[in-house]
């Protein structure tokens, strides 16, 4: 019998590895969010579309966030100093006045885990009317008062100032001056930016998504991620390379990929490559042979789901009927 590693679990472990890298680069993810919201898109017909910039964050909120990060970084460094001095987790928690869970979380990563913070949902009283406002703006109506009166007739309960501020942001995206309503040049169309809130997990699945399932903006986002930090560029390269080896069954590239992972600066990928080497024959068979135990894993997961649904309410005969009849 030949042991063949399950390709689904290989990709799942790859995703966990890539997620670990993104977890240490939350600042880069925020920068990508911001850069994407300000970028323009050229359509196939040559039309340029620009995105309305988001409202600027308050300086006080930025200052408080920096102060909070500085405090957490100091605690993180103290945890590691005490750990290197021989203190146990409970003793460190008692010494610093923090929870044992926080101590273990800090000791589980060799780099300071950047706080993700709370992301704004970007909702305001004008949000339900943004699609209409942008449509009217692209049609040539650049008068904030006219737009305000039009959405008032549709049920808008907010103030004129809110609409005027939104109109100023639209002008900014098109390069118009604050009170300029007309231009002799052809203006780019405007659109509302997508609310990305790019988390480590979302970034992971963005990178590992199959090419045929990619969204129009995915390639631009991946390019922005690569440009943020050399570690992110290396992690994306390794992750996409291994995913291609598994999905397209390219065993001739597997050994080369292991060498690249071993020589990288990314500890998460070095550990992943070490685990693959420990089960080398099964993994090599998994990226070589067409057979897979994926269908078996799927049936096991379905059986577990049915058991949970009927816990305490049915015997094995009903479980058997539900499982077999559903197939």
C-alpha cells in the first residue's frame, strides 16, 4: 500500500503557514487597505475609474493608538526578558500584572504581534444613498445642494453638510478644486471603494484563491501586498508556488520548493518545509498521483455533521438512513 498525503490538508496547512506570516504584518495590511482605496482602475474600454477617498482619521485617535501600541510592546519585551531569565509563565503574569493567557500569547511568537485594532465599518447616514449620488455625479450633476434635495425626496434624514463633505471627497478623487463644478477635460468616473478590512485570514485566501476564481481586483491587491515588505513578497511567492505544485501535480518542482523554503528568512515556512520532509514520501505521492482520499474526508465530515445534528435524538439506524439516502 502507498501512503498518499491528502491534497486538501496540504493546502490547509499551507494556508495556516501563510496566515502566520500575515499576522506579523498587520501594519502592511492596513497600508494596502489605504493604498487600494486611493488607486484608480482602467477599464477594458479605456475608461478610468477613481475611488472616493475615505474620511481622514482623527489625529487624536492616531496618537492614542500609537500610545497603546507602545505600552503593549513594552509589556511584550518585559515578558521575553523575564522568560529568558528563567521565570515561569505564572510568575511572569504575577510580576507584570497581566493574565497567563497573554503571557503564552506573547511567548508563542518571536516578533511583536501588531494589534489589529477595531476597523471602522465605514457606514454613515449617507451610505444608503452613495450609489445614487455617484451615478448622478458621473452623469454630470456636481452641485451638492441639488444632490442633497434629490436624496431628501428619497427619504434622506441627514444634513446638507454631510452631503457637501461627501461631494468634496468626490472632487478630491477627480482632481477638481474645492468649489470647481465643471472641467474642460474629460473627468474619470468615480466609484465607492470596497470595504476591504484586509485581515490576515482574508489576505491568505486572496493569495491562495484559484486563478479561475479570482476577482477583478485580486491581482492589484496581491501586487500591493508584495510591495509592502520583502517578507510578504517571499511568503506570497512560496505559497503560490506550493499551491501550484499541489493543484497541478508537479512533483519535479517539489524538491526545489523545499530548498527555497529552507533558505528563506521566514521561520513559519521553514517549519512547514521541515514537516513536509518528515513525511516526504507521502507528500511526494500526493503531488504526483491522481488518486486522493479527499472524497473519504468529505464523507467523514458529513457523517460528523449528521451526528451533531441528531445528538441525543436518534439511534444508529436513523443515522445510517440519513447518510445513505442523502447520497
